[in-house]
């Protein structure tokens, strides 16, 4: 139980990790949980022409010789994936084990196995998405007979879901899909978030926050960078919510919802999103639609209701001159009025292709008094600007704590 929860905590405390990092940590936790000394984790790659495994993590030391393995190749890993069964040899030197074990695939190079077991990794739909092959050394005399395997099977579901989730999001970020295909893939991901919440025994909040952090991170990678922008926006927004006297539940929701403000950019055509010259009016409309796309993606989960309202309204302006609907004043949800200031403060502090990084005093003055692009009185809720003005030093602190390396 401890290891399974600490895996969820690890994911939660280090949001936005790559699939490889999550796979490595899942493998280390798996070894700790069942008392294994070594292991290999593969992810399944399956399409119309190909069904194979790709190497994702090894513990300890270097990768096995084979990186991509056809499921036709005899090995414990491939058998576990083909059959969905857990394979277990308490003594790797028996004739059966020798006949089944493929040292180039199942064992880290140079490792001498005592006992070896292969565990399929499954996703929410119980499809097999990968495999863990774990081994003990010959010295310890340990095998897997006494390991808490029922618990371990549940760990494999969590690990499988988390790794697959990160892996798919990375694939979405890298793939040039058309708008409807991208939105559809994102919808599938959001449905999976609901599943991650349901995993028995895992604290819902941990898994939920992990999943949306990965979604936010994928959107950020797709858009303009890999920095900590979305995580800083969470923290500024949470802080502003507290400063405004909102209750703990509201502030908690704000903290995880704020990061999703630009998720809808994954619905915008890459040719528009990445265009460096001026946008024509149709392109500008498509870009502005990231608010509507974000709302469409997020509004299907009740727990993402605040995230959906932020995504839709974070470019509305107090005087009604914003988009997409031209809402004004209190018609704009408070969450969006808060995130807008958090988002703009962070954009001012950050270096962007079209502007240098501003220091805190410069960014603060633009929020409080405006400049040639930002009309503070017209754009922002005066109450939120006042809260910012009273506590602005904390924004600088958050910026410094979560600065991009
Ligand atoms: Fe935006
Ligand atoms: Fe942003």
C-alpha cells in the first residue's frame, strides 16, 4: 500500500513528467513493492500493421540489447502481453524457465536472475498497454511467492494508466492532427481522467491532479514552451483566491483548474498557432477559439467545471472588449478574472519570442497602471487588481520559486 500511494504522490508532486520518467519511477516502485532487484518495463505499440513492445525503462543500469521487440519474438515479456497472464519462475535455472526466458529482452544486461516474473500492464479499458518483467538476484534467495501480488496487480493498473496517459499526451503533442482529430483524442484523455479517479484505493485527489497536470503540460508543450508557466499560474491564482477571502474548497479548485486555461490551444490548427507573422482575421478568429475549444474539452467532467469556465472566459475583459462573448464585469466568472491577472503577470515576467523578460517592478506597474497594450482599468476586475497591488511581492516570490531552469 505504501509504495502504491507513494507512486501516486510522486506523480502528483512532480507534475508534467515525461512518460519515460514516469515509467522509470513506476519500475523502481514496482521493484520495491515486490522485493525485486532488477526489472524492465516495455510499452506496447499497436497499430494496423504492427504489434510490438518498445523499451521504456530498465532498473538498474543500461537498456537491454533490443529496443523494439516484435510480439512474435519468444520472451516472458511478449508471452505476458499476448496472453494477458502473469508468468512466474521462482528459479530461473529450471529447464522451463530457461526455455521461456529471453535474456536479451527480459533481463537487464549482465544481471543474473534468481526468480523472474512478468506482469502485464493494463489501462482503464483493461487493454494490455505494456509489461513489467521483474527479477530477484541469485544471492538473496528471494522469489515472488510471498510478494503481495494481489496488491501488485492494482499497482500495475495505476502505473499502466499513468504511463499510458503521459505517453499518449506526448504523442498528441507531437502529432500534426487536424482540429477534430485532436479534440477527439483530448476527449478520450479527459474520459480517462475520470477513470484514474476511480482506481480503487488510490486517493482520488492525487490521481486526479496528476492527470490534469499532465494534460496542462501537454498543452503547454504543444503551444510555446516547456517551462513552468502553467504551474506558476496555479500558484498565483490560488494565492489571489486566498487574498480575496475565498474559502478553502474554492481556492483548492482554483489551484488545479488554473493550469488548464489554454488547453484549447491543442484544438487550434498548428499552422495558425505557430505562425510568426501577423494573423489575418480568419486566423485570429481560429486562435481566439482556443477559449471555446478548451471549454468543449473540459466541460464534460463535473470536477473540471471551474477549469471549463476559466478556459472559456480568461480573455474576457472587465469593460466588455474581450472575447469570445464580450462579457463584462461580474458576468465574467471570478475564477477567470483571477486567472487572467495571474496569466498576464507571468507572461510579462517570461521571455517570449516577441518580448524580453520584465522584472517584477515593471510587470507590477503594467498590471496596476497599464501600458500601450494593456489598459488596466478596462481589462481587469478592479477588486482583483487591488488584491494584487496589496500582495504583489508574493507574486515575485512564486515566480522565483518556480522559475524555469
Ligand atoms: Fe488563452
Ligand atoms: Fe497562459
